[in-house]
């Protein structure tokens, strides 16, 4: 967008500047994405079990810790994450609601006073944070 703003021909196209900038940017992005390889999208379902997601990530990178991982529960992982300072209490409660208690994202949104989209985004970010610190979590659990 900034490249489009910087090179916009203001004298040649003085009307509907914002619309033209948006459309020019969209055209540029679509053109560039055509040359990028298509990759599979990995979804993190908000109503999935944190145990399973955590186990899958740990199995992928830390195969030698299988016996320790299989005994962990979502609550243990979340308690360890809170003790390590990776999650605040509000985030821990949200993750407990969705992953440990198995409440749907829609119900969790109502319970925590946010939109279902916000629940999905926050859970996704938190799970990614936990996966990045999986070694510390495993040691602390």
C-alpha cells in the first residue's frame, strides 16, 4: 500500500484517490500472489482439544519425550504456562474454557463477553505461543 501511495500519479488521477489506491494495491497483491507457491492451510479449531494439538506439535519436534507428553492434560499445560508467565489469568481461563472444558467457541464467546472471532484469534495466538515454548512447558509440567 505504501508503495502505491508513494508512486500514485496524483496529477493524472485527482479524483477518487482512496478507491484508486485500494484497487491498485489489490491488483498488485493479486499479481504477486500468482507467482507464489500454494501451501496447505493448517487450521487451529477453537473447539479442538489442546492436549491433542500440543501432543502433535511435541511429537513432531521432540520424539524422545513421548512418555512424558502422553501423561499431560490441558489443565497441566495451562497451569505450567501461567506459572512461566506465558499466559495471563484471563487468557488461561479462556483456554481452559475452550480446550480443557470442551465448550464450543460460540459458548465461550458468550461466557467471556467477546465475539466468536475474537475467541478463535486469541486461542490461535495463545496456542502458537505455547508451541513456541514447548520445551519449557514440558520441563515445567
